[in-house]
C-alpha cells in the first residue's frame, strides 16, 4: 500500500487494473509505428486493449489459443536497465529508444513465450493486452 497523505485513507494500489495478453493482431506493423500506433492496431482487433508490455506477457495466466508467429511488445526496464523477460543486453527498442550497431531493434514475443530482439524494419503482429477483473 502507498503511504496516504495526512488525514487520508491508504491508497490500495492492488486495486489498480491488471492487464494480460489477449492475442496477437492479424494486422502487421513495422517497429517504427511507435506505442500509440501499436495500441490503435490492438484496439481495432481487440476492443479495449493496448500494446502489451513484456511484464504483462510474463504475468498472463490465461493464454489465448490462437497465438501464431511473433509480435511486437514494449519492453519493461527494471533496476539497472534489466528487462522483465530477458537479459538487458538483448533489449533494444524502435523509433528513438536505442539501437544496436546502428540498426534499430525492437522487442518481440513469440507464440511459445520466447522474447527476442528484431529489426524494426520488419512487419510483425502486435501483442495486445486488456484489463482483467
């Protein structure tokens, strides 16, 4: 629980909505589309969804059956530039985050749950997450 301001009840952060993977889009996008573009792609196929973070994928307990191929996912950096789901050295992000040897790279997850750094110029599905009760 977060510390309350003086005279207020404690803030219950466990009540914040949790998100989990609901599927990979059929539509594909280049890694340079950026987060809001990816979220629009998700919302078009999965109402009230958005692009997943790597941590949300890791926290998913009810896996969609229709996962195929791989999909863009937004890496969650923690601590000393570590990322949930992979070693920090492997994590690169498209469109202005970082690059590897001059080539923009982005983070993907595949249908088996493996994370990998991929070229941003490729067209891939988008991993979409929605709020769970």
